[in-house]
């Protein structure tokens, strides 16, 4: 246990505050882009299937 703790505390490189902020911003932007893509795909498929169903029912 002590060896693991020593390795975690002393043998790792922790990011600086600026690096941490940059990584958080990149993650946020990537999540937003993915959310927009999923929303667009959902809207397109929803409209497509509504069109197909309403056309077949009539």
C-alpha cells in the first residue's frame, strides 16, 4: 500500500492549472459538438420516419 501511495504522489506528473483548464475546455467543446451532431441526426431521422409513416398510412 505504501509503495502504491508513494508512486502515486511522487512518480507521477500532475497537470498544471493551465493544462487542466485547457483539457476541460477541449472536453466541453467536444461534448457540445457530439451533442449537436446527435441532435441533428435525431431530428433528421424523426422527420424522415414521420414522412414515411404518414405517406404509407394515407
